[in-house]
C-alpha cells in the first residue's frame, strides 16, 4: 500500500506547503484509497476516492491524483507554489 501514497504525492508534487492527505485501507481483496488536497487556510478541501486491488496500488495513486487535479487541486497547488 506504500506505493499508492507515494504515487499520489509524487504526481501532486507534494511538499510541506500545502495540505495533501492519502489514506489506504486493504480489506481481504480490495484496496480503498482516499485522498485530499486543501488550501493552507482550510477554506477549500478537494476529496476523491478509488477502489481496486493491491496490485493496482501505484496506478490507483496516480489516478487519484489526476482526479484531484481535475477537481481543482491543480489551481490550489499552482497558487501555493507560485508564491
């Protein structure tokens, strides 16, 4: 499961300036991955989730990051890193 969180953060180019979270839970056959990106002041929080298998962990992490970016995380990240 380590790969899904690493892939998520790597794709978002996460650093310590912006709140980025990832949580993975593995049940018997299914991997549930949740992620969020927020504004540093907490005004906006963007969330998304993916479900798959443990073998898809890295792929899921990247797909989750892409969904977060599409939902508006790209705007937040660009604003924070432009400062």
